[in-house]
C-alpha cells in the first residue's frame, strides 16, 4: 500500500475563513487543494497525490463523500457546524480513520493537547459522560453520539480506567467534578 490514510490531515472547521487559513498552510506544505469531496481518480488509494479536498458540509450526502475521500487518503477540510447532527456524525466518522481537529491553527494531522494536568478523557468519552450526567441511558447516549452500544460501553470502560473508578456512576461523578474545576 502506498500511503496511509490515517496520516492525511482532517479538519472540521466552523467558517470559510478558518478553512482558508488551513488550506494556505496545506498548500505551503505541498498539498494540492481542490474544492468538493468527489474523487474521480480510478485508483482507490490517493494518499500519494497529497490532495486536500475542501467544502461546506450541510447534508448527509456531502458528509458521506468527505468520509469516503478521507478513507481513500485525501486530506479533508470540511466547513461544518460541529454542534449539529451532521457535524457530530462527521467528526465521529472521521475520527475512526485517524486524528481530526476542529482547531484551524493546529499542526497538520494532529489534535491539540489539552491544557489540564488532570485525567485526559477523549472527546468521545467526555461526550458520553456529559450525556449520562444529563440523565440519558448509555443506549440513548450512544445513539446520540452515532456510536454502537458496544463502542459506547467500551469508551465508558476506558473512561472509568482513566478516572480510576470502578462504576459508571462514579465515572459520571468524577467527570462532573473535573468539569466543575475547569478541567
């Protein structure tokens, strides 16, 4: 296999200005940028082409094209509301391929390091614990975060380990304590 799709940069940003900033840095780093997420190249693996695709993602079909392009090794700069259903689903799906960042100033292909010195929970773990703290069941939280129940249970188990607790209830309480302290 030529390149590794996990090493292509993946950004989901809020505005066109943020996307322009990212695209300029990618172009300086040797990436060819192109608007739109459809790939016409017959070869499956396009990672050696160092192609970065960009565009606005407002509906599921465009999100699917962006995800497919990322799986094939293209860099992605998606302009999308990460608070909406489509944005959260896109972030979750892209994260299954490799690192994704919403910070337009982050280094290529990396996720910024958290500032806190306490336990470091992954974004998926935080999202699940936040929903559990709000009274949702694990199944409802998993569905809302576009995860299978099995994956959600695994993420929560990993969060329990990171937090050094034995039960999910204790994990939610520890998460709330960390959140209240600004961590």
